[in-house]
C-alpha cells in the first residue's frame, strides 16, 4: 500500500467515523500497512470493523492500521477454511520450486475469493498388491487383518501361557508396593518436603524385588534394621582393631 492507496483507504474510513484526513495521516498509514495491498479484502475489513457493535455501550469505534491488518487476515483465513484446500497438480511434471510457486498461487486465489478450494478427498484404491501379498505370506488370509482380537485373559479369567511367556521378568514385571510404579515402569522416589518432580531410580525398590521373587513385601521393623547396623559396625571395628594389633 502506497501513500495514495492509504489516502483512499482513510477516506473510506472517514465515511464511518467522520475523521479528518491529511497528508501526514496518509503517510503514516502507508508506513504501517506497507505490506498490505489496498484491495476488496482491505475495505471489507473496515466494513466489518464498523459493522460490529462496540464492546461497551456508548463507546466510539475508531479503526487503526492494526485493525485493518488483522481483519483482512481473518477474512482470508475464513475462505481457506479449517483445513487447507487440496493441491491441483499440473498435467506435466514439476520441480520443487514450481510446486511451491504454484501452491502459493492457488492458496492466494482461494484466500482472495478468486477460486473455490477443492476439499481433500479420501484415499481410495485399497492395499497395494505387493503389500497384500507380503502380508498374506506372513500372516495368512488378508481378511483377518484389522479384526479386533480379544484378550486371552478376558476369555479364560487367568493369564494364558502365551502371556506368561512374554511377561517381563524381574522386579519390573510386578507393581511396586513402595512407590506404586506400574508394571514395566521404573521405580521413583520423591523429595520429602520439596516441591520437585519424582526422581527415577536406577534400581527398583527392594520390596519390589521381593514381590517378584514371591516373597513378602514387608520390610523389617526399624529397630531390627538399627540392631543389624550396630552389629555390622561392631564387627567392622573389631576387624580394624585386630588388624592394628597384628601390625603392632
């Protein structure tokens, strides 16, 4: 938009708000809308702006360059729709640069109202013959592909032998009784008194390992653990004393 276009646009706006238009106004609007053309969508954006009731009663509408820009863009996006129209390829082969140039031109025609975009159609034709042959060779009849397969556990009520064979072994094959980590997920530990995300443990909780081995998940009482710790420290002290006596 140049200065002459901006002056004409301001004259169009003045028909709604009775503003006075001068040379400085046209220069300023041309600078603000330098990359916006003066076309039917531009004037339509002005008409839509003044055709919408103000947000508060008694408020005077006064359009600014940014209203023109956003209003024109909204009108063009409405023509394009929620999904971009389908690409209309040429009869001959095209290069990547030709595709980009032609695609931009098609989108501009639709956004400007000069053309109506064609919706993207559904893919038809079925499966490629070579793919169908490969699937049939690997998995049997093609009509069995895509069917819902019931869970064997739902049919029998108990885990099947096939399921038990592929169940993950070790502690990750059971839910952790300490941190409630699901099957297949690593154990986590929180930071007491701190608002931080839980930390993933490299090794699972000991209780989870016991459950995986079929042992009880309960751990020893704190007093038993403390007694074992004191006994271990006593043994270490005795060993250190014996070594010192032998050196002396």
